[in-house]
């Protein structure tokens, strides 16, 4: 029991001894003292609750709990973002693969190069009979000698210009 409550009880006892001759005054002193003790006890409990709010251990525990929750949410968001980025990368890699020259060769096309393999040939007029041409296939390459060329002229579609 706190010291202030003890002193209240001592004072109430002494008042009881003094007023033992009059029973009504004893009841009045007793009820008054009991009411003061009860009020002081309520005040003590209220102050104890307020003091508990300032308890650093409890405050740190609450902050720790909030940090653990925030960390869990952050890890989940990071993992979701990583999975999304991986899916986007896979989709982009698939699109890039369809544009790859090797993928085009894999579908049955070939690339014809000049003799020193520095330019891809786009026009039959770029080579003459007797020139050497390299052809890249899906699986390997060929070295070819040009015997003749058939070139389409730009101004007249369908007209062939033949070199022999």
C-alpha cells in the first residue's frame, strides 16, 4: 500500500478513537475516510496507467511489432515486383527472339554476303558473274561462285536484267 494511503488510514483510525462516544460521527468519519481512500486509489491507478504509457520497454516492443509488419509487407512487395519484372523480361526476350537473324535462318531463310563478309547482299546487281559470295544458313554456310545474275530494275517492275 502506498505511503499516502497508510497515512490516511492512520488519520481515520485516530478520528475513530476520538469520536467513539458518538456512533453517528463514527459512521460519518468512516464513510468520509473510505471515500478519500477510494479516490486516492483511483488516482493512483490512473497515474500508474499513464506511467505505463511512458514505459520504454512497451513502446519499443510496439515499434518492433510495427517494424516486423512493415518488413513483411516490403518483402512481399519486392517479391511481387521481381516476379513482374521477370515475366516482362521473358516476354521481351521472346519478342526479341522472333526478330533475331538466327531465328529467321531457323525458319528456312538464308543470308547472302559479299566476298569478305562485310555487307549483306540485297540486290543481285551488287555482284557480277565470277564473284565469290558467302551464304549463311541455319546450320552452316556455303561459299559460292556467281555464274550469272538476274536483277529486277526499280523503274520497270517485272523486267529482268540478266548478266551472263
